[in-house]
């Protein structure tokens, strides 16, 4: 079957750096997405990786290794507003999105 | 502001009743989706539509139906609601080359 694994919950300190990992086993691969979802709100798009390597976008970066079935989202200079769930999703060979259960990130002052 | 609008934002429904969740987008995206989100689980696809006039079944389609009469609207109908359909429902659309999804604000449905 298809599977996306990410930690259920992480805690980090304001101003610090945190890395959220995502491993996947899917039928084919056509890109990996990261979304941010604040409690009670809709998910919003953060990043998209289809080739190996690091994509940087401001304080957020996303890394992909297709051979390892692995990605991470790196958040720098953490702010309280970064407290949210971070969802990893992989698009399979049929261009269907397979979603992880999300990682709840708690930022402490 | 352009985007996706869902209605209602929340609803309590008696088991056995029917309900239609409405979804409208003004971005002229071809593809639209309905997901449900339950605690501890990833988003699960109920139905999708790649373009107006076509629909397809997702991972958990049983008990739900959709229609796509035009580009903008993609309603989700529960013909006879059951308590296991208690969930938060998100409508989404995509139209960019990368396929990123744009989500509506969600509809929280409780079936008693």
C-alpha cells in the first residue's frame, strides 16, 4: 500500500530552527508538497519538490531525496505564528495526492 | 478576494437526513476535489473532477455523490447521513502547472 510517515508532534523554541521529516512509499512519484494548516483553518501551500535537492523560500526550505523516499521541511527563525500542523503529500503515478496525517508543531517562547 | 467559498461552515444533521455541501471557485480552475479530514488521519479524497462534466471516485466515495455542471461549482451530497460521516470537509481546486491545491475554509459536519 501507499504510505506517508511524519512525526505526530514536535516542539521547538521561538527563534530556533526545526526540521520536520516525511518519508513515503508510493506507487510512483510525481512531486511532493508541503502545506501549513493552522488549527481550525484550511491548509495553505508552502512548497513543491519534484527534483532532488533543496528549495528555499524565505524562512522555509524543503528538501527531497527521491532515492530515499524522504523529504524534510526546515523552518528557520521560528515565530509563534508558525505554530500549526504541517502536512506532507506525495502525488503518485496516477497524479493522485497521498497525504500524511500531519505534524503538529508547537512553538514555545 | 478570489478563491474558494464553501457553505455552510458548520452544520448539525440528524442521521438519515440528506445534506448538500456547496463549493464555488472563481479562479477558473479545471480540477476540483472534496476531502474529509478526521483527527489523526491524513486528508482523504472523496470525489474529484478533472474538468466540468466529469467526476471520479476517490479513496472514500461511499455515501457521497458529486456533480460538476460548470467550472465554478462542485457540490457534495450526502443522500442519507450516518454518524461516521461526522468530519470536516474541505473543497479544493487546482489549476497551476505544479498542481498545488487551493482549499476552501472547510465545512464542519456533525451527524447525530
